[in-house]
C-alpha cells in the first residue's frame, strides 16, 4: 500500500511542478526524501525475500 502511494505520488508532484513552473527547494527536498525512502524500502524488501529464498542472510555467505 505504501509503495503504491509513493509510486503514484512522486510522478504527480513532479508533474504539478513542471506544469506550474519550478518547484520550491522544500518541495524538491521532499521528493528526494520520498525517493530515498522508497529505494531503502525496495532494497529491504529485496534482501528479505532473498534471505527467505536462500535460507540465510547475505552476511552468512562465504562465497
């Protein structure tokens, strides 16, 4: 659910900014934070899925 909100919200914000003109620095910073949070969340989800499929965490591997 959160992923869907973030995935749809960021392009809408960017679209509004392009239509209206330049985004304020605060709005730009907010968009960057949202993108960073989404990236962290996707990475965390990927790592969790990988660990579940492999049966151990990435840190435990020696190869």
